[in-house]
C-alpha cells in the first residue's frame, strides 16, 4: 500500500521526475502545474524511536539504505543514508555523540527526545546507489533539518544572515586576549596562567556557542586543509568511489576516520571487502 502525501517540489529537473516515475510505475500522479506526487511508503517505520531502539538496531543489521527522522511535534524532517544502517542509526542514540556534533537534527533529538520522533527506513538500497538515492529523497522531500542539500557534499552551503551577525557580535574579553597574546609572543606560561586560559576559554564557549552552520563550515575548512583524498574499491563488484578525505569515506562505509587510516596503513580491506588507497 502507498501513503499519499502531497508536496510541492521546486526547481526539480527532468532527471528527478524520471526517477520518481520509475520508482512509482503503478502509482504515477504528477501535475504539471503543482507537481503533486505519491510517495512510496517506508519499508520500516518506528513511531516512537525511543521505545523502538532495540527493534531499529535489530531490523537494520547488515542493511544499507536511506532513512528519515520525523519530528512528531512540528513535522520537520531529516534525510540521511548509511552503508551500515544499524551502526549509523545507533549513533543517534548516543547522547555524547549528539552533544559533540550539534547540528539541527542532533539538537532536535536532544531537545524533544527520541520518543517524539518517528524513524523511517525509506528504502533499502545497494551501497553503490546510496548517494544517488539519498539525493533523490533530498530533492523530493526538502527536509528542514538538513543543512546541506547535496548528499555527501558541501556544495551550496552558505551561512545564514543570523549566523553572520552573531560572528560579528562576538568579542574576546581583554583577559582572554592578554593570555593568548602572552602565549603567542613566546612568554613562559605558568600553571596558573594556563588554568586562567582554560577557564576563560570554557566561559567564552559557554556564552558564545557556535551555530550548527559555523561548525559545519569549520569542519569543511579543516577537511579541505588536512583531508587526504582516497579511493574505495569494492573487491566484490570492482566498483571504485573517490572521496576528498578519509572522514567522508568513513561516513560512507559506516566506520570511523581512524578505521580508514588503519586500513590504508595496514593495507587491509574494510569488512574484508573495501580496499582503501590514497589518491
């Protein structure tokens, strides 16, 4: 059965429409003026993500695919994908991980609680098609919690005007500035001064938290500066994918950046299948 959902799609290209028609051959409903569509029901749906945690991890073990978080209170959504869905989705239940990486969906889960979210698996997909299928759903559903509108890409990312104004308004205290100056001019820093620096830094961060957009931008610049381009070879299908850094490759495979680094250093495949090499 299909759940019928209306949504106006803006700036959809012909390719996206063709994919939509291919996905819903038996249920086409596209209006030229409003582009109304019928969306295929999710293959898995967990109305209370908190109560369904064990079921989520069990059902999706060994699966790759596209998922969606739905805030039951305000209707906002987030779309993502994972090579290892059980591990990927499990990260959303790790409070430390949510706090460490405060993007809109993580902030929302912390604020409203998992019990106020529905978690859906929109479709199970071959690993080789994940990026393509994720992009399809990003274009189709226009999820509000997604900062980046391109799967595994920072293309089109811009700071909001609100974030820009916050950056301009941030000031470093005179004490903090003096401590930083003493370090950079090569002066010997005492333990007491180091403690003051730590306290000043903690106070500054508490009173001037970075926005999700700022964190994403910092991450992007760090990756651009320090990232090592790698290729991922699926030894079973001989398909090769290239990534601009080890972090992206790790996210695609559902493992950590360190795991990618170790695989390169030891010349050993991830999960016995994916051979990683530097480009």
